[in-house]
C-alpha cells in the first residue's frame, strides 16, 4: 500500500519481512550478468580439471619409489600443471627438441567440464535468444584463455618450457567451442527447440554439404577404428609380452591403460591415413603405408605392437583401401538426399565439393594427431597433412561425385510415371478423343467470353451488363477456368475487361520501318502520341475512381448501403479475371432503423 505523496506501487515486488532474514526469492532468481558469470564458470572448469590432474599425478607419485617429500611435491604440482596444458594440446620444448605428439583423448576432460559450465551459465543468466550464444561463449573463453596463459608461465622450468601463445589460442578455442555448445544445448532445452529446427536455420546447400562431410568423415573414422582394433587383436601376444616386460604393477598398470586410451584417437587417425594411402611415419626415415613398412626401434608401449613388421604390408590390411570410396559413396548419397533440389544437373559437382571438405577436415585431424616427440630419430612422427588432405579430397570426392550422379538419376527416374501409355494402343486411342474434346472446350472459352461481352457505352464509363436467360445458360458449353480463379457462391456474370486489361492489337504500320528511320526505331511524334494516350487513360481512371468514392460517401451519408443494380452494378461489385461476383438476395444489407 502506497502512502500519500508517494508513487503508486504498481509493478513493485511486495516487501515482506521474514523472521529468518533470508533473501527475497525474487532477488535470488534475478538473472546474473553474463560476463561476470562467465569468469566464474571458466575458473570453476579450470580448477576442477586441475584438481583431477593433480589427483592422478599424486596417485602415480605414491605408487612410484621416492626418497624425499619436500622437493618432490613442487615437481608434482609443476607436472600436474604441465599435464593440464597437455590436455589442452599445448606443446612444450625440451633441451633435445619439441614435444608436440600429444594425446587427443585428454581434450575430452576440459571439454566436458567447459560444457557443464556453459550449461550452468545459461541457467544462471538471461539469454533471450539463441543468436546471443556467442556472447556467453566469449564470456567463458576470454577468462579461460587468460588462465591457460598464466598456468603456462607458472609451469616453465629450465627443462620444460610450454608455449604460451599456443596455450592462449588453444584455451580460447576449446572454451569457446565446448562452452558455447553447453550454452546452446541448455537454451534449446529450456525453449524446447529440437535439433532439426536448429539445422534448418542454415542455408539448404550448406546444410547438405555439412551432412555429407560429417557422414563421410564418420565413415572414415569408423573404418580406421575397425582397422586398428583388428590389428591390435592380431598382435595380442606381443601386447601381453610388452606389458609383462614393463611390470608396471597395479597402479602403474591402471595409469598405463589411461595413457593408451588417451592416445587412442591418435591411433585411429593414423589408421585412417593408412587406409587413405599416404600412411604415417614413426620416426625419421620410416613409413607405414600400404606400399610397404619400414620402422626402426620403437618405445616400449603395448599399443605399438599393432604396427606391422618391416617389409610388404599385410594382404588383409589392403582391404582398408576401400574405406575412402565407401565413405565417399555415403557422403555423396546423403549430400544429394538432403540437397535443396533433389534433381539437379550439378549433383556430381556438389558431391566432389563434399569430398574436398572431407579432405580439409582429414588434413586438420592429421595436424592435430601428429608431431615431433623430442629430437633426433623421433623428430618426425605422424602423417603428412597435405598428402592426407589431397588424397582424401580426390578419393572421397570422386566416389561422392559418382554416387551423387547415380542418386540424381535415381530420383529423376522415381519422379517419372511408372506406367507409360502407348499412343498406338487401344487406351491411347480411347483417350485421344477426350483430349481433343477438352482442347476444343478450352478453345471455345475465349469465344464464349467474347460473345457474352456487351458493347461499350460511350455516354458513361460504366459498362452495361446483359444477363443471359436460363435456356442460354444451359445451352452454353461448360468453360474450364484456370485453377487460380476464385469461385464464388453468388451469381456470376461475364463483364467486359477494363481499359487497361484489353488486349492491344499490334499496329502493322507502327512495327513496320518508316522511311528515313532504321528498323527498330520510331519517330518522336509516335512516342509523343503514345505518351499522350497513356496520360489520358490515367486521367480517365483517376476521374472514374473519384466518382466512385463520391458515390460511396453519398450512399453512407444516406443512412444505408444498398446493392445497386443496372448500369452501376459493376461499380459496387468485385471484378477478377473479367468475372463480376454479385451478392445473393439474403446477403443484401438491410438498413437499420
């Protein structure tokens, strides 16, 4: 209740006092600022990820033999920070070279934490529309990149020096993608927006290319995973022997499994490069490809037992060469299926474009999966990005183009009528008179309209309408109107076209070349005459509209609107396509007294 002299309390939250002193529910439910909340979300995700890495590092330190505690704890913390940076794919330098062969699987940990932080930010802040998701993603990515750069400075030692620019870039990219995805997912859930509607926001052609690229890349990755698992299963005795030689123990064995699972995405990408043809290297001067295998001494890692022996490639592994063509077929079919024009002459071109985009994505994966592992012999580990991208674009692109062309032909064939009639058959002979009769009725339609069209009245611009009798209406053949002509329930009569709708017959003298004027040109006098005629017609139409407006005003001033018959009948009715629609007797307005 407002006191005298104070503004009314409309729209104010009611002031309620509570004995407990708890905060008001409206204030607690008020949305938080986006950028401040983004900083909190970024710090929370970084702290949780660092806590997990520190825990795993301490477990490994406890399992390993050590002499002192004070000196080792500093190394533990620095090692945990370095492992956190490695999880963000930040390379670092050592005295012998550079370590850039980093496990892609560790990126999953910060990605999941940032995804959850993005969803929490979307629940805490007021983000009205989906188009503002990038603001929330920037609110998380900026502080997270600053945290990554700071940790890169703190982790520097005389033996290890992380790359600070790479820490800033990778921290920003991972936080922007994962955090933005979390914000988008939460907003779609709150606003009940399905994923299909989100894809429909993209242009149709871009959406079809995205579907084809993801399908072909997914097929390649699935084929690479299958190839690696088969090779690892065939080399299972060597894997067991290598693990026995290492003797890591219970805790060390668990950490060894975690490390190999972290490098599993790298192994799958290497297998994809093998299936494409260029293969990969496991050191300077080595190659693992379908054309041959040449490797040297390898680190003691059980998963490396899946590599083939030196010499010719196993015959069974050559079946993997069909994976790129299968991926291209899947991508081309889905690209054409989701295209805006199902039947298009450019279908092979768009199929090849799908292969090119797949090649670019494969090249990016090759860059992320490979890198040097120190100096000297292991300075070259992984596939060649440009070779993988080029070969993938050609193989997948050609297969996608061929399949897209076949799919285009199939869709074209499916749209044709299943049963074609032979004009020489009996059915064709029976249907031909019916078609001729229908065409004759259509040809008689203009003649019927012209016969029913009354003569123009020179005294008034209004047109006289002659009503046909019932016998004439029954004797008149039925006229088929175009499908876009509206059909009314009232009485319809054919009226003459307006002046601007009348067909203008070409003047033979006007089109013929004049003496002294080249063909295609005309004298200025003819142009002036036609301009004067158009101006006169416009003035007549304006005068006619003015008269109609005055008559309507007079009718409204008289106390009621009556449907006028006779010469003014067409003025109060609606004309479309030369047909006047009149009101039925029960539809006539009656004056209210």
